[in-house]
């Protein structure tokens, strides 16, 4: 009969379980999708956020499955429209071949849900791949909203400038510091001003000096 002290073995097993619990907790606390792939692009780890983001079922992911198999499940969920799994694998392998340990590359994809995801691949020292999937839909929407507002403002400014330039009277506007805000072409022609004298920010006193106007009582007193 052999009697073996199992205390050390039990401690090692408990330490291993505790380590795995910490990893699981770390993965599930991430706000973005995460997966870890080996050098052959086989799936090692992932979190629930990745499953949710791509509209997958937990049963779709299995440790050791290839990137190709992972993409087949994602395409079946309606993602990567217009691409086959083989095409995406070939594209990603080509891109990943260009970077080394510590370097990363990123791209964006529109999912079946309409969400925009930023995908970032980072190569580890061991040649594995840490891949994060961040939902940037709100960020993109905000950027597009800003671009749309800027375009509308540019259009309105263009219309205003065109209207001002077609006036038969000379027009100019100065701010509280007596610096030019706007002047139309008719104003420039009346006083013979070159383009640099009609740019926003030009001082009123500089325009006076250019046209030879000497205000009674001096410039400062005349402005007041």
C-alpha cells in the first residue's frame, strides 16, 4: 500500500484554478472584444464581449479553432459582407507578415448590426497575436456629424461671401479691436486696396495709412 502526501498537489491545483479565475475575471471586465491567437492563427482565448459584438453564439467558438473557422462562424452571423473567409485570412496573413514583435496594425469593419469595429492586431514576443475589437460607432458618428456641420457652415459662408461680393456698395466690418472681419470687392476697389489689406485681422489704422487718411485728432482719438 502506497501512502502519498497529496497536500502539495492539491495546492498546485488550487493555485491553477485561482489563476484561471483571475484570467476569466480580467477578460470579462474588458469593455472591448478580445481574443488571443497562436502563431498559426489558432484561437487560444476570447471574452464574452467578442461573442456579443459579432452576434455569435458561445457554441461557435472552440479553443484551437483556426482563424478560417472563426471567420466562417462570423460570416454566418452576417458579418464581413462581400468577403469570403479564405479572402480575409489571405488578406490578414499578408498584413501580419509585415510586422514584428511589439508592433501592431489596425483596420475597421462594419458588422451585420451596423456597428463599426476597430480591430487591432499586436504581435507578442512569443509570436502570438493579441487582437482587440473596439466598438467605435459613436466616435465615427460624432466625427461624421462634425464633418457634416463643417460642410454646412462652409456652404453658408460661401453663400454669404457671394452675396456680399455682389453688393453695389462697399462693405466692411470690424470687431471691437478695430480689426477687419470682412470686406467685399467693391470696398477694395473704392479704396484701391490690395488683397493682403482685405484679409481678416487687418487693422483699421493700417488701412487708413495705406490710403493716406490722417484722421483729425490722431488715430486713437478718432477711433474713440
